[in-house]
């Protein structure tokens, strides 16, 4: 099979295109012919070593493919030949993957492979952020950083469908235009963003700030939150947030959380529930997908380079 392998951590050049034998399935796993794999920011953390993994490994934590073979007992509804997606296990940057049966999600008719992939990690993340990390209510003001990114565009649309008000941040005019086209009420640059939020909210601040950028936005994000509001740090696109002094939360009695997806898809029932809610939102027009880039699998390093250089919008896909 063809695969991308990481034998040592580092920059995008560490993604090597290799030929490998087809992996052997373990008990209760399936062999899946991968059609498309999603590129996510977390893949860059695995590659750089920010989130350490055993080396060597094939990156990629989501994709869509066809089940070729099933070992052990398949959960009801799964069979050979079925089109499925998955999220969580690594090994997606390859044309064949072995995956735990419990993680396989049947993809409904009417959603193509690339769109389905976009709805997995990023769509399910948008769902848990707006439904659980902070329970969004109609009229709530939410700040969505990196609003033109993969998570950002889906989260903005989903919040709007729940009746929220969104201020999106993004680095360029073109990206801010995209945020507005996807439903943001206001799209602003990063410089001095907490002042814009204060002005927009007549001094009150936001009910919730969704911050996937981390290091460079943390302090201003904190300054945007209204009393008893929430700051949800869900990623580190600019680097990890340094240790903080908890007294910084006292001024506004802020709820600070640092959620990660695996705890919000903690069993098969929860995984399928969230994925199906997201597919429904997509089919109802509340989570339209923007495919921002398609790359042949052998060009995975270019996809990482583009993602980290902030030149991309929406979802990046690797085609097998
Ligand atoms: N915790 C979870 O469960 C979870 C799940 C999924 C994703 N995430 C996190 O969510 C964030 C977004 O992920 P994504 O895959 O959708 O990526 P993305 O938003 O498509 O790309 C990252 C964006 O972050 C912005 N950014 C700001 N500072 C940056 C910097 N120094 N370097 C690179 N980008 C920077 C850029 O947008 P601008 O140019 O507009 O600033 C860039 O396009 C990531 O931090 C990711 O780790 C977390």
C-alpha cells in the first residue's frame, strides 16, 4: 500500500511517501480502503512532536473509505462493502487502514466523500463546542477565532443555527469576507479584537470565546469574556498557552476549559449521536462545507506547509 510515514518528528519535510505491506488487522478491527483522508491541525502537532507518538507512524486521524474485511464482531449496521468514516485512530494518510470496528461511522447517502470527511473531526468538534463545552443559547454572543478555518466555518454556521450571534476573527480581508458569507455577524482582525468585542456588546463582553489559536490570543480572549462567561481553549495553532495565574479568572468569575474531542465521543453511542447530528445539520443546510484544498497523498507535506502558513480556508483533503 501507499502511505505517508513519519520516522522522526520535525517540519513538513518529515512526511515521507512510502510503500508498505498492507497492515494486519487486530481483533475487532476492519481493513478499510481509504478514499479520502482529512488534514487537521492536530496532524501537525503529531508531526512536530508537540503531541508525542511512538515512531514510526502513519498520521491522519480521520477519513472515509470502504470496508474490505471485518475481523471479530462488527457492531450492528456495519458490513463489508459499506462506505464509512472514522475519527480518532491514526493511520489515515494511506490507501489502506486498519481501524477499530467501534470507530466506524456509516456515511449517509447524499454526502460525498470529501464533505463527509470535513464533517467528522471538525464538524463533530463544532458540535461538542457549542452543545457541551458551553451550552449555547439563542442571543448569546460567541467569539470564533480563525473563523475562516476548518472548525471556524462549521462552528460559526452551527452557532447561527442555534440562534447565537458570532464575531469571527481572521487574518486577511478575503478570510473575513468568507466568515461573513458563512453567517458571522461581524468579522474582525486580531489586532485589538477585545476592544471591538467590548464595543459591539456595549461593554458587556462575550458569553463565550472559542479559541483554537492559544498562545497569541489567550490574554485578549480572557479580556473579552463577560462576568460568568466561558473561555474555551480548544487548540494551539500559534503554540501552547503558558501556565496561567488563576487569579486572572477572578475579575469576571470566568469558566476556563481546555476540552479535547476524545472525551466527547467517549463511546460508540455518543460518537454516532454526534456524527449523525452533524450529518443532519449539513443536510439541512446548517453546516455547509468548504473544501479549501485537495492534495494527492504524496503531496501531504505541501498540505501541512499551507495549513501552518495560514494560507488555507475550510477543509484540506488528501486524495488516494
Ligand atoms: N480540542 C479539540 O477537540 C480540537 C478538535 C479539532 C481542532 N482543534 C483545534 O482547532 C484549531 C483549528 O483547527 P483546524 O484544523 O480547523 O485548522 P484551521 O482553523 O483551518 O487552521 C488554523 C488557522 O489558525 C489561524 N492561526 C492563527 N495563528 C496561527 C499561527 N501562528 N499559525 C498557524 N495558524 C494560525 C489561521 O487562520 P487566520 O489566518 O485567519 O488567523 C489558520 O488558518 C487548531 O488549533 C486545532 O488543533 C481542536
